[in-house]
C-alpha cells in the first residue's frame, strides 16, 4: 500500500503503476528502486519482461555486500515484523522526496486488486459485496451459487 495515500500500488504480469520502493533496515534506507511495480516487492526492468534486483543480497548463503559485511539479507528484512525493517512503497505521483523511515502497510491483494480496495473480506463477493454461500463459497446474488438450501437448515 502506498505510504502516502493508503491506496494499493497496482500491477499485473506485464506492467504496474509507477512506484518508489525503499528497502529499510532499522529505519534507514539501504536500497531504493523506481519503476513500474511488479507485485513482488520489486519493479520491472524497462523491457517489462524481468525485474530489477535489490542490490542487497537476497538470502543467507549469498555473498555479503562489500559496504557492510554484517548486513541483514533483503528477504529477512521483508519478513521482519519490525516496522523499521522491510519495504516502504510510495506511488511516484505521491512521492515528495521525503525519505521514509517506516515500512508501508501490507496489501492483502499484493497489488492485484483495484484502486478502491482496502481490506477485502474473503467471505464477501468481490463484485457485489454480498455474503458468499456457506456451502460452495460462491455468490448467490451474482448467480454463481446454485446450492438449493434454506438458511433455517443450519
């Protein structure tokens, strides 16, 4: 989610919204990338066929960075529960130049939702927001559920 406007940063397999991504360790930016978001915590390269890699080594076993041989792997930072470690994401259009010190809130749809998404209740239909059938998990209102039951049966 964009740290400034609170909306998701959208992406699909081929393109994404322009974004500024900051890799944080203890509230300090240790790496940055800009471009079209790819939904996986990175941005697409200009050819839109592959992704830019973080300069920080990804997991243990990869070579340590020359600048800091004791640095934490990027994957560990992304999975840390400390708000000062991980990714701060800001839509390019929302970015004012102020350097973030805290991670952005997680997007439950990982960029695959819509601009109006905040938190989506998995028990409700994405199209009409009706409750989903407790038997098949589909929406009766949209005509996807064909279960023939009476709520009094439960």
